[in-house]
């Protein structure tokens, strides 16, 4: 799932991806930045896995639900 500007950049709220190898959150981050270079311009982009914030070394599984959470601003 994507939120805010991440949705604008990717162009959809939900998406799937496939990998032949095990992949970490950091690996997914790199893959997405390669496919969507505008994501790399964000000050920060948090990832949540199964509704919990996850660090880049967290390994993903087939059934994980991943959320991309861009920086939030406002009042």
C-alpha cells in the first residue's frame, strides 16, 4: 500500500512485486527507487510490514503486507 506522495509517484495505492530471491525492506526500497526515481528525492520514506514499522534489514515473506509511508507535514 502507498500513501500520500508515494501514491502519486507510483500511480496506485496497491501494487505487487515479485522477486526470485529473498529480499529485505532495504532491497525493496532500492528496487522501487530504481523503478520510480522520484521516490529517491523524498527526505524520508518509512516502510511498515504487517502494520509495524520495519528497518531496512527486515526480511520480507510472500504474505507480508507492506506500506510505504512518506514524510508527513501539516498542522
